């Protein structure tokens, strides 16, 4: 899952969420537009990037002066030195594509910008830089994923292309999920979404960059469901419908046939949390997956009040209205076996529960979990995490008002199923009112729950799970020959093609690596700069070149272990270094905060 990597120039490399196993029915969320949204490309060989920006509703500038962002390939850096130097001075975002390691390093160093030296084997990666703010974003070669198939047998389109070049998989990418998308720009757009999230959060036009290596968190997990760094989002649009469907036939007349088509949206968000074995009772330790989801059926294009004369006989029909939406969600092992029954339970019973026909129901739930844990993605690697301990809250409970609908919910070990059933459909009524509005307009069926998986281990990066989602939308058709009191009939059928009724989504496991927090407070009257956290092997795992004033608190989440911290004290007026300091043998324990103060540091 490590093919997409989020990197800050002054931070430790951390993996971002792996791609979802989307098919060509993918739908894009264009609401969170890139900031800035006006860009200028200096070359002609960046067409995929240009198409991707257009998918995200960005605007191309006629000249570099009009743009907030400059896009350039690594081979064009030197040729655009004056343009890029000016953009750097003006604080604009600069996006570098396909960086050549040496050209990339030499150029940015020569203009005094922060430099990230790429490993040689990654010299063909895409590198996005938000310059002047001492931050960068690295998107590592997303094209690696296009041509790979997993070892799992999956049901797919007969016309989909297949390749089996698994030898090219790099070490650590054995769990890469296949992505079958025809256009490079469409594929790149799915990967670009995480960059947009990052840019929107960190660009100066939105607010100051976060200099610390750990996000602040108030314990409310539900606030993170819209944040792609902490939650996995699954969005699919499925086509439903039928061609030349025979409603009925009058003697000596051609059969009455209709063709109707529409779409159904599936939207699932999964927020993971891991409770450490080391710090929690066995009844608490393990994985938690908070799920919030909805199925949105666009019934309007499906429904028609059909009326036609066959000589003296008039036929009328209601086709097609939503009769029932059935879906099931299962949590399975990575190999899609059902071996979790003795480990899997519902930490929170799904909501809504079964209801009778009513005008409202409760979706979502409110819960609190007192654990020493963390939430994050990327199979245990040190990705974005919420916190390392404390009390976690989840509160997305709300009342949903809808008429003429009842709900049936059932659970079993590993799964939940729902039926959203349309009530009060009138028989022998040839008016629109015979069909409730919910069955012939947009119908949203939503639910929320939390799975707990016991037995997952601290520092385990291998175990992950699959969400299997089964969808069966049933549409009703009723017809009658109104003249002579002739026969009528009702039918109910699932009009989603069978190949698309079962969907499997690999779930990014929580970050199970044991972490703690280093919290440093500048108690000096001068500024702290050149701050570094160095591990026992002399690797710099976090650093910042920014200057921090008195009483500024820096917070970093790091793996458990022993560290030393080095930094300089500088005069804010002159910029001169007034002292060099360090902390030696800083011990970080699981789910604990190690507090440091400048007053206790030693000169070096």
C-alpha cells in the first residue's frame, strides 16, 4: 500500500492512504477544489497533469504572472530559472513533474530553496513542491499501480485488459491493489485528491502551515470522517436500468415495452482506530472500524406513468418505482475468507435499527471509547495518526425524515444487512400519487456502525481486511388494462446487473505501530530554529528550519525508542545563532507524552 507517499521537506516520510479498488464507474468529488486554482504550465509535455487539473475545475492561466501555481518538468527547471526564482520569491506554489534527481537537487539548492534529495531508484517519481513555506509534497510514481493485478481472483468486466507483470513490484508493495482505468488523467486524478486535501489545508491562502509533525486532536473521531488522511473514502456510481422491458400485451397488439436507465451512488467512509495491546485490556485492544455510509438511488429517471391505447383498450402502468433497496456489508479476511467469526463483533450496533413505517428514523450513533490507541492508515506504517492515547468520541447520530418507508436491519458475526422498503404503494390507481414520492425521486438509505476485531497485534503491518458490499435495488412495475376491467399484474425485479452487485474494497489497516509523543516548549526569550529529532542510528526522523518564538510548543508523534534532540537559539532581529543545545537519551514510551523544556536542555 506504500505507493503513494506524503512527504514534508522538514518531516519524516509518511505513507498516505492507498488507492481504492475503483472500476470505471468512479465518480469524482469536485467540491474541494485545488487552492490555488489558477495554474500555468511551462511546457507541452504535461498533458496528463493538465487534464487532471481540468477534472478538478482548475483554471489555466495565460501567463505565469497571472497564475498562483507554476507547473514545470524537471528537465525544464534551468530553462525557466528566472520564472521559477520570481515565483519562489512571490511565495507561489511550484509543481515539479518527473524530477531528475541531480537537476532537481542542484536547481533548488542554487536558488536557496529547501531541497529534498530523492533516492536514486525513485528518480522518475512525481514531486509536488509547495515552495517558500518550507514544505513539500511528494507523490511517488502512482503509475506503478496501473498494470498490476492482485493474487486474488476478482469478478471484472470481460473487456477489461489484464497484465500479470508482478516481477516489477517493488519490495513493500506486495499488497498493491489493481486499478483498471482507461485514461491516465482519470487515474491520476484519484491520486491527486490527497494532494488537493494537503494543499487546501496547508497553503497560505487557507491558513498557516502546521510546523509540528503531529496533528492536534480533541478526541472526536467523527470530525475526521471528511479528512482523507484519517479516513478511507469509497465512492462508486453504478448504472441500473433495462432496455425493451415488456410490461404487458393486449391481444392482436404489439407488446408494451419501455427502456429506463439511471444510477445509484454508493458512498462509504471508514475511520480506523487501533487500541494498543501493551496499554489496554484484552477486551479493549484491537482494531476498530467506524463506518458511515449511504446508498443514493436516483429514482426519477426510472419512473414513468405509462399510458397508451390499443384500439378500445387502454393500458396504464407505473414503471419503474423503487420497491426495496437491499444491501449487505461484510468484514472479511484479506483473502476474502470468513475466518473472523471468533474475533469480530460490533462495538456499536448499526443504526438505524428496524423500524415500522414512519416519517423519521435515527441514523448514526454516539459512543465513547476510553483506550490508549491511535487511528491512522497504511498498514501500520507511521502515517497520519490522530493521537496515541486518551478518550475517543464518535457522534454522528442524527434524525432523518422520510415518509412511506420502513426499515429492516439484521446483524450476524461479521455482517449487517438492510432492507429499505417502500410502503403505501397504491394498486389500481393510475395517478402519480399512487407511488410515494420517495419511490420516484432521490432516495437516500444511510447507516452507521463500528466493527471491532480482536487479536490484532502491536507493530503488526501485515494483517488487513476487506469490506464486501452487496447491493440489490428492486424496482416495481404494476400495470392494468383499464378498459373492460381486464387483468393487471405487479412485478418486482433487481435491475442492477449481476456483475456489479458484489463489490470488494480492501480496507487500509490502522496504524498499529507503537508510538509516543515528544512535546517541546521553547521557554527561551529568543527563537528556536534548526530543530531536529535524531534516532539511535543517527537518522534525522523529523526536522524544521522554521523559527519558533517563546512559549511555542512543538509536538511530534514518533515510534517508541530513544532519541536525541538538537536545535539552535537565534536572535530574531539579527538572525545570529546565540547557542546550540541538545537533549540526550529522550525516551519515548507507548501512548505517552514526553515533555521537554528549553530550560532543561544542555549546550552542545
